[in-house]
């Protein structure tokens, strides 16, 4: 018997621009707001809801596609880190372990809805420009839904991620440079061949709006578990800010529904100055080149949605160097949490914001641990001790 098609949430009324706030009819706008694009000010569109449920008893009712079989993403553990809270000097500290998602990262919250949207509109092939977690995640969810999947990457892709994508049956294609991936994706998406999960515009906008909407669930879960007032600051490893924006919007939606009084401040953790430079006055459409080992939050660009998210939740941006992230990756592993280097940077970001006085000593902090460390490929420099 054929699987029923996903049913769009009946409260969705359109897509609203995160910059000019114009609402457009329900459709796919891969290059963001048409009005802002015509003024060379690229900005994402976001799912617009007529109203929200009166309670959080059924989180599915808050989502763009409420009911459809999935791989079991979300409801990840929120782990209390009392020793680290004391060491750093904050009231409480928790880590939301997104590495516990089915493919090992937060991207599963997005892939679920990209795939459901593709099924809804009859697309047969989903695609992404990715050299990491997003590609693995989309390949997994496409396989589960019986869709074709194409991941456009670069020749030097981490072999662990390559293995996972190929095991899921997705097609891997490579371009010489990361930027060239976007052109390939753009050509095939505009031709109607591929349904894209990720951005392909330059300057960029956020990822597929139906997918980004899935990140709101992180706010719902944190709020539901901790209750009102017990989270004052959230730190999010950030590149083009899909996750940052989703969490900020989730809290805005909870406040609109009357379910939270105060929203936490949400801070972007980045590997070199991009968002922080724009907050200091530079043009968000500029290029911000930099080198870093934090590859999952790399890239030289900023999106307007990052600025929208930080403005809506009075957040900040903090730059973390590789050495600090490496130290904190070890520190978290010694607490039982083996996270990707880019995820561990959230802890480094907290240390820095406490020293700067941006995060107060009575703060109740949540770090978003975006991805498991198991995907990292790291050659060993010492042998295992032989016994027997
Ligand atoms: Zn606009």
C-alpha cells in the first residue's frame, strides 16, 4: 500500500521575509525573498503560522508537517554539567546533545521536513551542497522516504561522512571548490531536476525554509524541559545561522502563544569574525575569509537571518580559536560527551562571554552540542599499549 503523503500544517498561511516582513503564498523560494533579492539585499523566507496551539502537549502540532513517519529525530538529551558550571562561574549549565539524533547531528531536524516537503510536491530527488553532517542527514532521510538524493561536495571530503552517504545510497558529486558546489546546485534546482535542501545563492540566504522551520523544535524542547525562567542564555555554533534562527523563532512563537514570558538571549559562536564584524558595522553581503579547523561552522559568508535572530533575542557573537575548541572538546569528552570540534566551541564561547561579562554569574545556560564526535577523522600519533 503506498505511504500517505505528508499533510501540511493547516495553520500555515504563507512564507514571511525575515527582512522586509512581506508574506508570500505557500511555495518554494530557494533564493529567499523575491522583493529583497530585487534590491540586492538577499534574505530568507520563513514559514508563517496563523496561530499556535494553546499548549505544548503535542509538539507535532507546532510543526510544518505534523505527522509523518521519521527516523526519530529530536527529543535529544539535555545533560546537566554542574562541575563545569562551577568552574566557569554560571548558576547552571546544560548541554543539549544533538549528537543523539539518528544521523548524529542537529541537521536531522531539518532533513525530515525537506524530505516531507519534497514528497508533498512530488519531487523525486533531493539535493544539498555539503561536505559533512547535512549531507549525511539528507541522505539518510531520503533513503527512508524512498527518494533519490544527490550530495555535492569537494574531493577532500572526510571519509567517514563519505562512507555514510554512500551507504545510504545517495549519489556523491564533487566540485573543485566549495563555492562551485552552489553553482551546480543552482543549475539543477532551477532546471527542476533537484529539490534543494541548502542554499545556492551568492550572497547566501538560509537553507530551505521548510527545513529551517524544523529547528524551532529545539526551543520547544528546551523550554518544555527546563520551564520558564530557567534558561537565560543559549550558545549555538553558527555558520549561516539556520539553527540559530530556528531556536530564536521557536522562542518567539512560544511567547506569541503565551507559553513563555521571557526569552533567553541566544549567542552565535563562530570560528572567525563574520557575524561579529557585521554587528560592528560591516555589510552582511561582504566576504569574510578565514581559516579554521571548525569546518562545520566554516565559510566566508553571513546571512541576514543571523542578524534577525540576534536582534530578536538580544544575542551576541563570539569568535573562538581552534586551540580553545580543542581543549574544550577534550574537557567535554572527559565529562562523557564526545562532540565534534565545532560543537565543543560552544563551551569555549561561554567561557569567553563570561569573562567579557556578557553572560552573568547568575546565568542559566544551555549549550547546543550540534554533532557527535564519531564522524571526525583524526590520525593517531601514539600506539595502543600492548598487553598479554
Ligand atoms: Zn524581503
